[in-house]
C-alpha cells in the first residue's frame, strides 16, 4: 500500500555517537532497528528535472527495499517539512530497472550505517556516513522534535537543513574532491572535519 504523509525532521552533526546512544537508552528509547548498512540510489532523468524542481526519487536497500519520493520541502522553525511517499518493493534490481526503463538513471549513490530508536511518537536515527556521524529526529510535529532534542542536550541552533547530498557538495567544493558518490570506499583514508562540511557539532 502506498501512503502519503508529511515528513518532519531535523538533522544534527554529532561528535560522540555512543554517548547519544547511551542518553537514548537512559531516556527509555527502544532500539527498533539495529545498525545496518544502507545503500541509496538517487534517480533522475537526463535533465535532472526532479532535483531542479526540488523533488527526489530514491531506491534504498538495507534489510528491505524501499522506494521514496519527496517534494514540497520547506523550513518551519528549523525543521524540514515535506511531502513523502514511500513504499516497499520486493526486488532492488527490478526496481532500478523499472525506473531506468521509464527514462530515469542513477545519478548518485550514497551509503550510511543507521540505527533507529523509538521514543513515543518520535523516531531517532543515528547515522554513520563516510564523512561523519549524524542524528535525525523525526516526529509528527515540531514540539515533539524540539522536546527530544532538548532531552538529549543538543544545541538546537546547530540543526542542519541540508541533506546528505547537499553536504557532499560542500565537502567536495572545500576539499576539491573529484568523485560524486558518497561511499565508504571513496572516502577511505580521508579525514573530514565538521569545518569541511560547513556544520557545527550539536553535542558540545
């Protein structure tokens, strides 16, 4: 079944991810998805019409396959609000071939390790990317998101409104990197600071 909803989330750069995980445990958050590698394919046509109009089409693979479409993004008091349509597929390769048959192509690949926690109606995701560690907080409304950020001792003013591929563009420009894909193989041996990403740690 396809479901359409309004996604609300904020992202933070984190220096000490294990400490955040411990705080979540102490707050009573439930680990609902253990650490797993995600592989994401961003799809677009030859003119990049989706990206240029603020839309996104993604195929994600971890222990399942999900197709995601996002659009109409806006910032509301530091939180990103946008339309999201997401559903599961049975076969990663077939999903890719379907979109390629419709004229889309993979224009960038990005990877991360993710853990998911649930705290009431709030989902907290701890992400390990090739260029650093992050946390995303997602909930039905801004009040819940701000409340969890406060409980975890995060500096709200250091929330990030740029997605991971936007951060990739920043670090590419700052370090003059020649590759496009945000993969662990590409970043092997590179040390990326938060200054390179143009962000500040939210956990002190």
